[in-house]
């Protein structure tokens, strides 16, 4: 491995959400934070160098995205995902959550129905409800320790007012990398019922071996024409603070509607460093990403075997993609509020409660494994001692 991910970097007092607002989020300032989806690794040197070079110019006026910015994205998407994208199909947006909200505003009317597949990344739900649309839930199935889409339920939930589905591809938090066949079945239903597909593919580069990401728009030309694909370098290269993402829309009519919604609120400008970092990441990031994925897989393997060996009543749903693992605590027979209290105050671990992701999240927690191996070891030990402490107390009672 050429790159070193073992270094522990103090992120305290850097205005960092993950570490600096622990007290606000958990009511405890000393929890080990393994919650929000960013990485405790340094952004790679080739990105930092490109930013420093631009910084040394010392003028930061309005900027424009040139061809090299778009060409870097196009090359990356083709090489990594076998997806051919035209330059004019790429629309800048300052983040995927803003893009989800703009899609809802651009393509649906108040009162229209929009489908989400919980347990799922919580802004999916809020982008529907906060824009006055009706939320329809098509809960994922969980059988034999594996999640799948419930197509029968989906068909039953569709009616005249159903206009859109928000897809997490790969899925946060359950870690599924949806297969070609699954996406084909889903998109067949959507095509038949004229439902627009918004596929959030922000985690697509973080697909772990041996799984393979399928871009929704690659299913067929018809699907590409009835879908909007959201992607960004932010998760892959730890650039979330630079608010730079791409909304890729091959259908001209859909693209114009999105651009109109974006321009209405004048947020298409972006920022110089987002442009520079994105170009550098997509131009030079291949080897770094390959090392990163191996490192994350090793963290996943470690925690999974640690749990099997020492804490067999806590089960990991192994991620096929993303750097987060979904942990099943249901055998502990705790209510969600007791489990949350136990993890924060006894184990001193800052995870994300499964219930935050909606229906089907009860009894689960999401843990972020994009951190040095030592941090994962520490988390495992904290959990182990807390369980022992709880067992002793139960015994004493
Ligand atoms: C599925 C998914 N979409 C979007 C985001 C956030 O995107 P952004 O920071 O670009 O708004 C996240 C962050 O965790 C995510 O997991």
C-alpha cells in the first residue's frame, strides 16, 4: 500500500462537525465519534497541492468551471463506472442534499407522492416533507442478514399521484450495492408508471471488492432519459466541506427544469477550491482510492470478526459499498432509547441511531469505519467493556 491511513490526526478545534459538536449531538463531549459520513483521513496530497498552488495566487474572485473540470469528471466516470457522459449533461450543484431538494421542486408539485426506501439517509424524507410533497415508504426487506428491495410493495404503493422515487445507490445506511438486475426490475416498474428516478450515487466510488457499482443510467437509454444521477467527489476524497457535486441529466427537458430551479436561488456559482479539488481528485485519484478501499475493507473485516468472536449477539450487516457498517443490536433486547443511552453514556461511542433512518431502523446503529485502524480497535474495546459492565450489573440485580 503506497498511502498511509494509519496516522491519527487530531481534528478537535478545526470547526469539524464530527469532533467539535459532540456535546451538542450526544450530550457527551468525550464520545468516540463514528457518526457523520466523513473520514478521519487526510485529503490526498495531490488535491492539497493543487489547492495550495491556487491559494498562492492570492486573489479569490468569481470563478468559472473550465473544460478540464468537466473532462476530469467524464474520464473518471468512464474509467471507474463504464459510464459515458457528455459535458453538457453535467450540472454543478453545491451538494447532493441541495440537489435532492431542487429535484423535488423542479419535477413535482405540492401534494405529489414521492417514494423513499427506508431505512435510508434521512434527508430523503425531509426533502419530500419540507417541500410539501407526500412521503410514500417502500421499506427494504431484511432476510437472511441481507437487504433487498420489495418490488411487490412498491407496485402496490404506486397511484396516479406518484411522480418520483429517491434511490440510494449504493444504499446508505444498509450498504447494499444494488445489482444490475435489481435496478432493472426497479426501473421497469418506474418506466411503466412514468415515475422519475433520482439516483443518489454519492457513495458509488466506495464499492468494496468484489462488488461492482451499477450506474442507474447505464441500465438502458430509456432509463437514462427518465432519471437524474447525483454524484460528487466529496465522500470518495473527503471533500464534503467544499460543497461541490454534479447532477447528471441526459434528458434535455429535465436538465432545463433542474437548471431553472438552481438559477432561481442563484447557487450555481460554486467555489474555486471545490473546482480545483474536484479536478485534481478525478485526475490523479485512482491509486489513492484503491488503497483507501483496501484499508476500509480491512477495518470492516476486523470489526466483523471481533464481533463474531467476542460479541456474537451484535451482528454486522457487512457493507458491499460505503465506509459505514450497519450493526444489528436487536438481540440485546433494549428499546431504542435505552440502546442509544447505553452506547453514548456507557460505551462512550458516538454512532447514528437506526431509527434516524426511518422505518426498519429499530434496533440498528450505523458506524463509520473511515478512520485509522486503531480507532476501530478502540471502538470494539469500548463496546466490549460496556457490554461486560452491563452484564455484571444485570447479574447483580
Ligand atoms: C446518500 C447520501 N447522499 C448525500 C449525502 C450528503 O451530500 P452533500 O454533503 O453533498 O449534501 C450523504 C452524506 O452522508 C449521503 O450519505
